């Protein structure tokens, strides 16, 4: 997975490209700072993010704030190329796949150095990193097909799979599956929460929690000529108005991820570019199927029919989101199922379903992260809509760490939340709907869906996979462990002297490596 938050888990998310090999910007600039903490250098970029990171460990991070930092510090075997869903070699200079799809052989770039130790990357570090990912558990299910990893020489790594794994290369490109320096990990008691063990385009200078994370150019970065920037300063700014004001006042150069409210303010401001693309940030109402009040599928179906997604979109997203009235795989994806069981709100059907379930009048608690005002607003609209069918809703707004802790423990009845950064349809479904998986927070279980999910990740043919995921999405939409709401646009805003930054659906910041501040 990629990224979750009250908004976003991305995991990653998530959390990404091949870049130009043209010559770097050779202008000589100072990187000193003023007494206010603002850099005076011309090729330093100041980036506003919605929230600060929780960790710098790529193998344990699940929040978007951490991922934006990490993906600039670490490199992966494969990487995204800037076109949604496409990948190419990263740390791997080349690779081959056996005819039976069970053996993947990678040749590594030589001379790649780790930031902190200066040690040269070898196949042993790749093997160590993937095994650490599996051991940490956060993204272990992406590598369940791995039987063994061989390192026949320092620049060759061979993966032997138990069975074909359709998204295997895509998962090797997930920016949170970064290759780490085993020596640094061991020297820090297996924790990378506050240290840098990567080979990425930028390396850690310092992290002042809730204030700023500073990265500097990696002079030994393996993609020749990159990065162009000498320094990246990430500044967590939670308030949307504060972010737009900082951009307009030239206190920051780039807002990595803008909301509809910010877009409305910035769309006609001189000197600022606002760019949007179809995104991967989808939001939903999670329903705890283990809760006595929601165990009956008819109650969940009633909620799905009672929710007016179009009204929420208009009131909260200013009509800019794409309503999800079926599955969560978006229209810009090759596996889009094109199903619409909830194309129209159906209040009468919702009442009938509640009556049939013996629950014509029930009370439920709807939890939401207080840090994400647009989700708090959505929760209030949902409360009003459900009241019309006899469901009394108490909205409980919680500080984000408390909210996500409760979500992970299944301590909720309903929750408004979202994910982003997914690429393969396996990411959109397996972790969320397979019995017992890490992010199946709703407690959903259906043996037929489990079998389809397992088939989907082992089927190579794209057309066959699309049909499999349509079956999965149809069943999940009907049984409603989640009530899908909408898919958001991916938008960013930056000053006109910022060039080269790619606005990509997964909300990655890795394209900072090819960005310039003129």
C-alpha cells in the first residue's frame, strides 16, 4: 500500500521517476539562511506540506508526511517514470524475467554510495532491505511470493518466486521499499526513525519536528546531472489559508498538495502556476462489519444507498472530485470496473433495508481526524443525510494520532478516511479487503473475494486481471464494508520561477530531483 491519512495512507502511497541526464545547473549560489530561517539561496526550494512526518524509516512509514521526506532520501530497484502506472529501472541498471515469471535477475548500477557511510551499494544491501521490509510487516504482503533472494556477485541480485506475482516490479518501485544501508540500520538498533541510510537524490541535514526538514543535494547521486537543487526545505503548514498566504508572499515556492479551497484562492493569482491531474486520493466511509450494529449487510447497504455522494462533492469538494458510485479503482486506471450500483441516492430503498434488518432507527458514531477539515465537513453532511433515513449519527472529531490508532485497532463504528498513491489494482484491493490483511480495518471477510484477490495478483494477462478486479469491486460494493465517496484531483501550486516539477497522480515529491528554481 502507499499512503493513508485523515486523508492519506498511502502507503504509498504512496509513495518515482527516471529523469533527464542533461547537465546540472552550474550557477554558483549561497545556501546561507537569514535570521528568520528562510534560505537566501536561489536554488533552494521551500515546499509546504500538509503535515509533518512521523518517521524517516521507509520500511515502517505509513503517513503521507513521512513519505514525502523519505522518497527524496532513498532509491528503489525500480521507479515510476512520470506516467501513471509506468515503471522503469532505478538502482537496477537492467533486469530480466524468466519465461515462467518466477525468476527476476537485476544488474545494479555500480558506484552508488550511501549518504551516511559512503559505503558502495551491493546486492547484499538489496537482499537485506527486502528481508527487512518483510520482517517489519507494513508492506510484507507485497513480497509474499518471494521464496529466496540470491546475490551471486556484488552487482547482481536474483529473486526466486513461489508463484507469479503480477505487480512485483511495481512493488519494487514503491518509494517506501527503498534500499537501505545495513550498517547504518545495525548501528541504530534497527531504527531509522531519525537517521538517513539512503542513496537518494537528497540527503538529510536536520529535522526540526513540526518546523522544517532540510535536505541537501547528494553529490554522488547515480543519475548523472541530478538533482539540480542544492537544498530542499520541507515546511509542514496544516492550515490551508496559511499555505496560500505563504505562497503568495513568497515565503514558500511550492505547495505540494493543494485542496479545493486553496485552488479557488490561487487559480487566478499572477506569478503562480496551479496544475492539476486526475488523482489517486480516494475517500470513503469505513464501516466496521464486526460491530453488532453493522454486522447485517442490509444495514451497510442502507447507509450506502442513503449517502448522497454528489451533494457531498458539491458542498465539500466544490464539485471538483470524481464521485465513486461503485468501486474504488478510478476512471483513469486500466482496471476501472465501470460499475455504478449507487449512481443515485435511494432514500426509500435505504429505509426498506433498515426495516428488513430490524433496525429502522439506530444510532452510530462517525469518527474523523480533526486535522483534515474537509473530512470533518464531509462527516457533518453525512450525519444530516443519514438522519433522513432514521440513522442518528454522532460525529466524533479526534486528533489524528488518536484517530489512526483507533482505526488500526478496529475501535470505531464508522470513519471518514482516505488513501492515495496506489498504482496496481492489487494495491487498491488486496490489503483492504482480503481477510486478515493489515489495512482491512473494517474486518471484512469473504472467501470468494479472497480467492479472487489471490488470483488477481498471480494472473499475468491484463484483460483477465481487469475482469477479476471487476468481480471483486462488484462484490465489495454490494457488501459495503466501505461506502466509497469520491476520487480527488491531484493539484499542486508553485511560483512561476519553479520549473521541471511533475504533478503526478500519486502525490509524490520525488520529481524535486529534476526541479529547478530559476
